[in-house]
C-alpha cells in the first residue's frame, strides 16, 4: 500500500455510525429503530427512550439531536 493510503486509513474509522429514530424500547435490553430509508432493525441498548439516537456497530451509543436533514445522491 502507498504511504498516502496508509495515512488515510489511519484517519478513517472502521466503525459505522448513523442516526436513527427510536420506534420502541424492548424489555430484553434491545431497541427497535427506524433508519432514514424507512427500514427498521433491532439494536442493542435501551438508554434512549424516544427521539433519535446514534448507533455504532449495532449498538446505541447515545442520544442524537432531532435536526432536519436532507439526502443528496451524487
């Protein structure tokens, strides 16, 4: 690998983080969430009861602000 690619890889995180809407907090320590494409999934964690949350690698890592957004395809 080139030195530039090594430096870029060191800066970028391998973890994927996204913002989701909380649909339902389940009793088994998981939460059902809705992604921006309207798909739903179940993630680990129940620390955010409503609103939006950050998820990273299938786990809730904290509350996220409810801000307006738009998606652009490039």
